[in-house]
C-alpha cells in the first residue's frame, strides 16, 4: 500500500529555490506563491517570489510583492532596488527614481542624492 506524503513548506521552498536557481522562474513562481501564502510574515520567500516574477516578465505581480516586502521591512535595500527596476521596465522612471535613490543610500552610495 502506497501513501501520498504532503510536501512541507520547507520542502516546497527548497524545490522552488532549485527551479529559481536553474532559471525556471515561471515554474518557481507558483511554488513560491504557495510558500508566501503559508508564511506571509517572512520576507525572504516574498522577495524571491518578486524576483521570479521580475525574471519571468510578470512586472505587476513583482511590483505588488515588492511593495509588500517594503511595507514589512522598510530597510530591505534590495526590495527598493528591485522595485525601482520594475517601475523602470514599466516605463515609470519618475516613480522609480526615489526607490533607486533610497537603495543607493542604503548601500552607502550617496553620489546622486
């Protein structure tokens, strides 16, 4: 008799990271979305989901996740950088500029402030 074992959140996270690392971003995104739904308070899965969306050209979804990351962790510099890039790719350069400046400031790059 065979039993089906439910995949844990940790196993799903690890599998999603394998897909992401192999550049299968569109395949990683649904798994990461499940992980985010299961642990919405954690920033790392949400940030990786945003990256998967970004790399698979799902820019509105990436923007949504990045705004949530920033709401949960306002000093997450990489989220500011990514949100700036997402907005740039959508042709929203003026809206992107403050996020890019803030990301640079978090990194200690004050040349364009």
